[in-house]
């Protein structure tokens, strides 16, 4: 089941929490490249933890952050209308509250 997307397309909702979506202006090839880099970095975090290597974990976490920032999920917002970033906030506590409350219960819990 795909996560619910806010009407403006800026966030997905996972267990009631808003998570910023990827930038819609990314070329598909660039998006794929960044997603692959993100997955590689997440695997590197896992391996660093498994191996007990703090330096590898730090390096891998920096790579995760770089990929997520390039995708638009972190860092400066990718929209230009001045609307504040509500990333990681509970939807019910934001301007999306009425929209979220109107969702069928099964959709808001993805």
C-alpha cells in the first residue's frame, strides 16, 4: 500500500506523521542515482554497526544525509511559496489537520 500524500504533494503521511517527499523536479535518472546512493549508504550503516566500526558508521550516516538532502527530503525546502517545513510533525497538529481527519482511518495509518 502506498503512503498517503498531502493534497499539495509535499509530504507523505506515515502513522500520522508528515515526512517530506522527494523533489518533483528531479530528472528520473538523477532520482534513481540518488536513491541507489541512499540505499548503498544505508547498507553501509548496517555493516558499520555489525562490524562495530564507529568511523564507518559516521561516514555512512553522512552519505545518507547527503543523499536525502539531494533528494529534497532534508535541508532547504524545495517549494518556493514560503510555506514552512512541517517535516516530522504529526499531521493532526498542522494545517493539514482537517484534511487528515477526513481520511478513512486505514489510509492515515500507512
